[in-house]
C-alpha cells in the first residue's frame, strides 16, 4: 500500500531567488509556506555586495511575508572583484549574512558583476577560510570554446580542484549540480564540501528543452543534462549522503523575458517545491529519505539547528495554474496546467 501522507520536519531551501519589489511580493509566499528558512541569492540588479545592503534586502523580504507565516531569510553577499577581507569579517560578525556567492562573470542571470579572474580573489577566499564563512559556487565556466553541456565539469577541473587545494579548510557548496561529474567530485571530497540539487534537475533531462518545439520555460543555468546525469543526481539526492541537500534554485522571470529571441535562464518551482521533490523520492522508492535531504543535511552542513516545526503532505493531486502573478506580469511555473501528485496539508510552525 503506498503511503498517502508524508510528515517531515519543516524543510529549508538552501538556494532561492526571491528578486525584489513587486516580484518579491508575488513570490515570497510560495517559499515561506513551505520552508522555514531559505538562502536568498544576491543577484539583484545591482547585486547585494555589502552587509548593509543584505540587511536592507532582508527587511524588504520580511515585509512581504504574509502574516502568520514564520520565515527566516538567510542572506548572502555577491562576490565581486572589489570584495575585500573587511567585507568578509563584517559578514561573519553580522546577524543575517551566512555565506558568499561566487558567480563567474557572464555565467547566468545578473552575473555581470561576477568574477573573471579567480586568482585575484584568493585573498578574499583566504579570509573566508579563516572566518569559516561558506562559499557558494555557481560552478560553470563561461569560456565560449567550452561546450555548454560541459561547462560544469570543466569548471570543476579548471577552477574548483585548484581552489580546494589552496583552501582545504574553506566550506564550499557547489550549487545546483547537474552532472555525474559533479556528484562524483562531491563524493570524493572532504565533508566540508557539499552540493544542492534542484527539483527540476531531478525531474527533467535535456529532452524537455525540445519537447515538440523549443521550451523556454525549461531553460535554466546550468542547463538540463542528459538522462544518465539525471539518474546519478537522483541516486545522490535519495542516497542518504549528508553532502547533498535541497536547493530549489527557483528563479522567477516574467513570461515575456523567457518567451523571447534571447530568453532568460531560470525555472520557477517555488509554488510546488517540496511537493515536486516528494514525487522524485517516491518514484525512487526512498520517501523515507526525503526528510534528511530536505530538513537535516542543510542545517547540519551550515551549522544551524534543525527546524522544530513539522510539514505534512498528503496525496491529493492538484493542477498547477497556467500562469502565476509576477509583479505586473505573469510567470509560467514548472508543470503549468499539469498535475502535481502531493499537496501541502498542514503546517505546524512551532
Ligand atoms: C538564476 C536567475 O534567474 O537568477 N537562473 C537560473 O537559471 N538558475 C541564476 C542562477 O542561479 O544561475
Ligand atoms: Zn540560482
């Protein structure tokens, strides 16, 4: 008999894009209904580069959380060529900034301020290692000579392996991993290196980009990979290894920004995030391991207490709306117009 109810410790999202202003106001409820905490990405335009900016942004987020929901946004700084060791010390001393995000210049949405010369930021990484402030990495090279589907693997070989040798004590999260190469790299690393895995990379392979025609709402960075990689990600996520944990990378864009001649990267999943992961774990025969992946491994890695609240899902299929409000526009969510097998039942926030 399949189970019809899943009760877990309230989960956290260790990688989400909440944006700002009206878009923030449209999306934050989806995340706050499901997750007690979320690591909020700093790739606003302009990026969040100082503790003061991060704390202001945190206030704007909290102002948009509907009354009655408990949600703690964990803030990050955007690492640029100008970031200094003093910024790192200030972040560590702050009550709210918990990590620093490294975007290679040009790798993804709003990454123009990202780093183009990794050696030139080594003094900042040294400060992070000393202060024990985790580095979150968008692990893709941007070298146009490298095939788009190989950019994660080449990043690991070219940049991450040397960086690890230089800073063995630096805690690193390789964000939204998409390949077997990344899974093997994490598995062969020390335990101060971990990775987040999105629901969409667990649910879709690259065929979803060209399903009867080009599918801009399945386009994200890093791009979806072939089935072999998806299977390896599923095995990693559902395998119980504490170095893999939940990070949705939910990344809303207005419909017109994606349905364009040069469409933006980003898939919106916040509206059904934990429900979609539940489908993956059930299909893999490991529903019993959803809680550790979603609610234990992340806080254990970051050194935070696990949540005390509970979250209940019940087997009740619902249809995702064709579009969701996004500021003055709309966003096309993952599974638009199609069913999701699990529904949120109750939330005991404690
Ligand atoms: C993200 C976004 O839209 O901000 N897009 C994406 O495809 N994942 C940026 C990112 O995390 O790469
Ligand atoms: Zn992201």
